[in-house]
C-alpha cells in the first residue's frame, strides 16, 4: 500500500467511525470528524502530516508495493 493511500484510508476510517458514533452514542464524536478535517486542511497548506510520519516509521514507502 502506498503512503498516500494509507493516509486517505486512515482519514476516511476516522470520519466514518466518528460519524457512526455521533449518530449512535453522542454528538460530541463529531469533534473527531472536525479534527480530521482540519488536519487535512492544514496538511494541504503546510505539508506536515503526523499520520504520514507514523506510517513512514512503520515502513510504508512512497511507491506502490507490488
């Protein structure tokens, strides 16, 4: 899996899970959705992405594995 795909997968999963939790548990879970969205926006402007750094340490590369 490419690094970029892993970041998208993580963000999409977090948004989906927090939305489901907001609908079933508490509306406060929408704060997680807002956090993910704001992190994506700041990453687009600054190029700094904490998830990308973590995935790089886990050994994911920029190129496709396969």
